[in-house]
C-alpha cells in the first residue's frame, strides 16, 4: 500500500463509491417517490372520485357546500354522500379540492382556506365538466411513500431500481478503469524520474528522463533533464578546471625544478641570473595560487570588499599612467577619455585596480606593436560604465560568451607562450559582480575587442 499508485486508486475508489452510491440511493428514492406519486394522482382509483366530484359541480354549478358533502366519521371518510367501501381512495389519503383558480374549497385536514400555487397542479388530478377544468383534486403527499402498488407497478419499480444499480455498478467499473489509466500515466513517469535520479546519484550524469506531453509531470521531467545537463556541464567544467590547474602549476614547477637541479649538478652556475629565473617561477606560482584563492572566495560569496567613495576619473588616470611605460615599449598608444563631471563611484580601490590591471594586461598582451588601447568612461543612469577598447586581432563572435570562463583563452591569434593563466577575466567579472555591476565583451568597431563593466554611483 506504500505505492503512490495504490494509494491513489484506493482514494479514488472511496470517492467513487461515495459519489456513485449517494447518487444511486438518492435517485432510487426519488424515482420510487415520483412513481408512487404518479400512481397516486393518475391511478384509475381516482376516476370514480373525480367523476363524483364532477357530477357534484355539474349539479350545483359551483363548489358551494362541497366541504359538508364530504361526510367524515371517526374511522375516516366513506365517500361522497356517505357511500363507499373501506378500499375507497378517499379512506386512504388526505386531500384537498381546489377550484379552477387554486382556492381550497374542501379539505380532509380541516376547514378549507387559502389557495395553492399553480405549480401544485402538476400533482393534482383535474376535474372536468363538459371539457372544461373546473377544479383539481390534490392528494396530500405525506403518505406517498406508503401508497400501495399493485403487482405490475411493483415489478416495474423493481426493474427500474435494478437497472439503476446495474448502471451504478457499470459507472463504478468504468471509473476505476479510467482512474487506473490516469494514475498509471502519472506514476509511470514518476517511476522513470526516480530511476533516472538514482542513476545520476550513482554517477551516470548522461541519464535523461523521457518527456511526454506538456502537463506538470512533463514539466517536472523537463526541469529534471535541465538539472542533469547542468550537473553534467559542471562536472565537465570541474574536470577541465582540475586538469587546467594541474597544467598551470606543472609548467612553473617543472622549470623551477629543472633550474635548481641544473645548479645542483653544476650544469648552471649558481649566480644571480639563474636564481632570478627560479625566483620568477615562484612568483608565477604565487600569482596563480592567489588567483585561485580569489576565485574560491568569490564562489563562496566571501569576497570581501572595502567600499568607499572613489573619484573614478583620478583613479583611472593613475592606472593608465602606471601602464604607460609598458605600452611605450611595445609602441602601443594607451589613451584615457573621460567626460567632465564624472560622478564618484562606490567601490573597493584595490579590487578596482586589480580589475583594470587584468583588462589592460590582457589588451597590451594581445595587441600588436604599433596598435592602440583606449580607456573610456561614461555615466549611464545610476551607474558609470568603463570601457577598455583595443584594435587587436579580436575574438570570434562564437567565442565571446566563453571569454570570462576560467582557464579559457581565445583563438590562437590571441594566445601566446607568455600568456597568463586564463583566470584574469574570470576574476575581474567576479569582482565587478560583487560590486553590483556587470561585465561584457563585444567587438570593437573597426576590429578588436572591447571589454566593459559598470559600477554603481556613490549615493
């Protein structure tokens, strides 16, 4: 009974039994009451009574005195004018006699008074004189359920009720079949989802659930597949990142180990030049480890920022000035363009210098000698946008979405043996997003790459 299918079927069965049983009981009772009422008001036993009442009206030309004409005794009525037998209908039910307008002119339940609505005429027996309805005989409905039926009428009523219960049983069977199919259509995809979940938990990230239809279960399966695809991509990225980190660490370690072993074997002299080469590799390792630490803090949401109100124009001038010597060595024109009245921004000075350093290092590294790099800033609503534009080889449009991925480098035209670790732009994006801004990359008009980011204006 722990299965969702059987729980649903039992609940469905109970609901159907209550619904069908209630309808069947109420319908059977209503049918019997209606049938007995019909036999009561339309039975042949009333023909003699209505004939007597019609004769009375024809003789009197009115209903005057009809109440007195109904002689009552302690053992009930004996009919018109004192005649009648014990099986006469007037002995078995109470009734009222109405005139053509519905006024009560006679009643076995007391003094005649008031009038009846025309809706009650449906349960009354019409009294006709010369083809004209002059009144109605209205039997009381209280004894209807006990109104006796003859053998044929009883057989007919039993047959109706029997067929009603057969129909109820058939409806129950059909409802159970339909309910079984319906619950099967719900539980089968859920079982598939369960199996797929267990497969993914076991490490098979290629497992996908079948998506059939567009209902809520299909939407759940589609969401599950999206989750599985994301997990697969994250797992692949993790493996690639692990391989990239190992590769990035291996290169300087190999060079450092080779240099030290050569000096120990006296292949290289232990002089300042060789020691400087070894020290350079330790600096590379230290820089890579620091980059990985920053990314780990950003992923954990623990990248601390010491925000303050900064004069962005002055800060950018200082950064660009610091990179001018390197640009001049490569004969690259490095320029800064900022509008007057640039509003201050709320940012961490050191982190912002780190972002600009990564962007300028990236541009100066890939722009050919004699090229140019331009830094621009502009106000946009409640933000300030900073753009770093170069006229280097550029990045193919298909590669732009990957530009901020870790350890990713652009096409061979922008890759060099002296390239960085591939973490600079990823770190820059995390720092900008931690400030509440965003970073993007587009092609520069006329060729090259433009990387921009926004910072919130200081309030």
